[in-house]
C-alpha cells in the first residue's frame, strides 16, 4: 500500500487481493514449511519457507513482520524497521 518514514521507523505495507489466509490458520503462517490449506488446495507453488525466513531476517534487524488477512479477500503484510541514525 505504501511506505511511511518517521524519525523512529520505516513501515512498508503491501496488499494483495488473493485467496487470503483462513482465520484458524493465521497463527501458523510464520512457521517453517507451513502452507495454508487453501493455498495447498489450489496447488499454488511454494514450500512454506518464504514468510518464515522473512520474519527471522526482519526481526534480526530489530523490526517486525505482521499481517491482516481475510479469506477470499486478500492479505496486507506490514514490515516495520527501526531507523538507524548515523553521525557524520
């Protein structure tokens, strides 16, 4: 959806209008090798490692990866990273 930059953080939001993530399965979405049942049924390619790896990398940089999703309507992923101030 866009990017927000404040003195403290950078927030990036990305929204799709895809199949969404079933509510009951949302708590598992960042688990290694997890794929939502509706994605498996529709035979979308994937191995369930992308969101798992992304969350680890973002958290190692002091940030967060969150989402909101409604099945059959889409998902919004939000990455928040702290700003690094450098003295010159």
